[in-house]
């Protein structure tokens, strides 16, 4: 096994609980602003998360939930405009400080950075959403911590396709054996494993029951010294004695 060089992070649900209290709320605000009577409640949005990508999610919703809807103008342009409005509302929510990073995330990022590990983002969300989250939840320079921001439509096929991970590794001139991925969903691990990456999962309320049989380690969060994680699945010998995810444990998972 090659030496661990880089950490590749998903964003929504992995770095922060953005889905239920961020993206879902912003979608509903955009719908109301556009005069639509759509309301994505928690359960509906959970079902829609099987589709990756915001524009794709709206297209799926139209096809499955509103098949008789009449759209003004070109459907693709209309969806893109509505998605831009949703992104504006999402950035406003982040600016209000309502969506913090999940436990242990900032600590792990800082530790990895201080130890000179290379960091990258591999996500289906838009670059604007990544920027808004990192700058508001960490600080104005946080985006510079990441060598590559692989996000949104930079590749044609979104997760569960592995393309976004292949793109990130190509930009970093790295092989899968030099990297480890951090994900939160079944679509996410299909993408990371499809790219040949060992993967650590941190579940959330929407993904707790997903299939993570292929993950090296499944946790309820990254944890903190005073807020230990719960190990949901993983090699006991690798995790033994650990209370939170730090680089020592990440390296053991990578080499295990």
C-alpha cells in the first residue's frame, strides 16, 4: 500500500448537516419566491436525496411528483434559474451562521493541514455552495486549504458515478492508493469505491440506514475528545482505543 498523501472530502452531510436544514429550506424558499405551491418536507426531501445534484433533483421531482406541470419557457433554463435562486437562499442561510460543521470536522482538517497532507473536495454540490459553507463555518481563508475543489458540473456524470473522484485525483496527479475518501451516503460510497478509494463513512439522519458494507469504517461522526464517536462498523483492531477520528486513526484505516 502506498503512503497516504491526500484526503478527499464530500461536502453535504459529511462536512456539515446541510441537507435537511440547509438545502431543503433553501429549495422551499426558492419555490415560494417563484410562486410555486411546492413544499419539500423532511420525508419528501429524504426520498429525493436518492438523486444527486440539485437541478437533477428538481427534474426528478417534476417527472415523478408533478408530471402535469406546465413550465414557462425552456425546462432546462427554468430549472437552472430556479436552482440559482435556491443557491442564493442557501448562501444567505450560511451567512446567518445557521449551518455549522459537524463535530470533529474542523479539528481533523486543521490536523491534516498542519501535517502537510493534501486536501481536496469531491462533491456534487456547486462551487458556490462549497465556498459559502467553508468561508462561513471555518473562515475566509478556508477555501485555500483545499488544493482542488471538484464540484458541481465539472464532470458530466455525478455520483454515484466515480467521475468526480477521478477528476480530483487527476488534477492532483495522485493514484487511488495514495488517497482516502470521506463520505456519508450510499451514492457517495459507490462513487468513491468506483474510483478505487478506501472510504470512511460518517452517517447522518438521512443516511443512517444506507448500505455501507464496502466501507473501511462507519462512524456516527468524526467525534471530539469530549464528544466521542460511535463506531457503527469497522475493524475492531484498527479502532481499538480511539474516541475520535484523528490522523493517526485515518492512517491506520488507510493502511489496514
